[in-house]
C-alpha cells in the first residue's frame, strides 16, 4: 500500500502547455509522486522548467531514463512523437502516463499495446474528465433515465490560427479537431455508452481559407447503436463561443453534463437535480497521477489502459474513413 512517505519518482517528457498547465502542477499537488526530472527537445524550454521546478533537465530521453531512472514518465508530446516515447520507455522498463490520444491509428494502438505487454509496463492514457466528480456523477445519474435512445455532444471554441504549430498538419497530428479536442467527447461516449456500431462523419478544413493547414477544424459525426441509440457529435475549433456539452436522453429523462455541472431532467425537460463543482485546479490532474501510482502499487485496476483506448483509435479510424467514402463505417472492423 502506498503512503505519502514513499513517493514514486516521475519525469515529465514534453513541456508544452499541457505539461506546464496540468501535469507539472498536478505532480506538485498529488499524494503519491514527486517530480524527478523534465525533458524536452527544446533546450531553452527544458532549462526554464528545470530551474522553475528545481529538478534536472534533459533534451535526450534515453539519457534521462538511464541517469534519473524514474518510476514512470508523463508523456505530453505532439501526437506524432508519442510512439517513439512509449517504445523508448518500454525498452527501459519505465511505466508511462500518456497524454491523449493513445495512438493516431488502430495499427499503432495495437503495436503499442503489444509493446507495453511485452515489456511488462503499465500505460494509462490521461483523460482528465474521468477524474472529475461531475463526470463520474453523470455516470451514476444515467442509471436513472431508463433506456438511452439519443445522444448529442458539442465541443467548440475559436482557435485564432488553425495552421499554427504541428496541430494544423495532419501528417503530424494524425487528425484535427476530432483527433485532438474531440477525443474527450469520444472518451465520454465510450465510457458511458460503449463503442457505436456505425459512424458517418464529415470533416472540414475551410474555416480559415487563407491559412495553410489540412487537419480538420470542424467535424460532425453521426453515430448509431444496434440497440436503438442514435446521436451526433459536433466538434469545432473554429466556432466560438467556447462550449462543451454531452446530453443523453432516455425513456425516463435526460442527463446533461457540462464543464463544472451535471443535470438530470424529467421527460418534459424540467430539472430534477443538479450538481455543480467549483474550479479546483489542478485536482483532476493530481487525481490522475495518484490513481496511476495506485495502479503501479497493485491496489487499483487501470481505468484507462491501452486496450480501452484501442476502441478510441477504432472510432477515429471509422470516422475518418467515413468522411472520405461518404458511407457509414463500423469501428469494430478496426479492432482485430
């Protein structure tokens, strides 16, 4: 059993905004781990964060693993770099917390899952909403609305320049808004309702006609389940204001989950109950890290491991396939 006196040593690899805003503060607030080192290919970024957090800084991952020997790595790297980081950590026998997405294709997901199993390491994909009380409360409230038959999701905000950085290039990002921010809605959908049986998607990269990018800024996904559940997800990083909502309607009412609030409504749309949570940053990030430490300790099963996230890669593959063929696609075909 873990105690606060036996802290696991963590290294953060990739020092972009996700690491600086979530994972590093999360390590500072968690119970069962401490920061041992940081690593990024940019020397200035590494140096600045090393000084700020008073730990060694590295630009070479293999060197860091050999010299620091962390218990686990938190990998918050661009999508195209994720595979190499996971494989390098697996070769060194170091466990990994991987910032979403787990992989950019089903084949990559299968390869990485096999690599983790062969190396005997744990890997947990960081999807913060699974550690936020509003989203876990929604899972409980869904038991009270009868049989679900409609799901509607929306996640939008306005990105000033969709061509900026690696996220605008599909060869580097693996996809656009659907792959990146849409991953959160996909994770909630699979967590709450399971993998759909059919997906029909459209994607667009035309919101900023004078910018040079090919990763979609907007995606609309229609989905259906053989049990009679239908719905859609709208994801856009070109349409403000910022909004995030997932609504699931059943035969006895509806659950609507948003950032910081979940509501249960009766069939007529009248509110029965609600739960609001005030901001508690970086509580969700810290809870993820503590959960992973318990996984490593053997006192908790991995709630977000490679096999779970192979379904996410299958969902994305089916959506992108459908967008190019204009025909419904079965995500289960991408999970051999």
